[in-house]
């Protein structure tokens, strides 16, 4: 079986740890959002809107950014999405209204739509034939195993 080139392994690692960092950050903030929103006076309905706004923007824009990255390249969308995640994370500190939280989550959904399908497509682009399942499974560790995902580094020789 063909293995990944050294350059592609570096790309894989960069994307893996970038997505890991983004997901870790969101994983820390999201559980606290209902408490923060409630402190700002949000009812259950508005807390629901805070979470729904993320899903709404992400749902409609996932295929858009995926298609655009097919045409114009992957790196600009991943970079812009990660930058957007960073800006939103900082903006949460300065948001003192429920409507601000709703808009920030909407923007975070846009950033997520720029990152996730494009990162997966990039991983698909650099994956050797007949290694797609293993490589994508390994990549998905960065999204689902926040604390234990560093175990993935031990698999680098398998790529």
C-alpha cells in the first residue's frame, strides 16, 4: 500500500491540529453559553436561537464553501474559517447582549462551514489510494476525541 509523502504528512498534521484547536475551543465555550446567556436575561427560547443560528448558517453554507474550494483552492477557506473562529472567540468576551450572542453564533456557523468540508476535502486530496478510510478515520479523531486525540500522533507511520 502506498503511504503518504512527507510533505503530505505535514499538511495532514497541520490540518489535524488546526481543526483540533478550533473544535477544542468551541467545546470549551459552548457548554457555558446557556449560563452566560441566562445571565444576560435570555429565556429558553433565546438560548435555543443562539444554538440554532449556528446550525442555520452552517447548514446552508457547507455546500457553498465546499463547492467554492473545489474551484478556487482549499487553503484560503481553511485559513479564513480559522481566523473567523478566532475573531468570534474574542468577540464572545465583548458581547453583552443576547442578540449579540445570536449573531456571533451565526458567524461561527459561517466559519465552521468554511473549515469542515474544505478540510475533509483537502485530506481526501492528499490521501493515497486505498488509504481513504483509515486516513479519514484518523482525521476525524480531531473532531471527536478532544482529550485523547494526541494518540493519533502514534499512527503517523501508518499514513
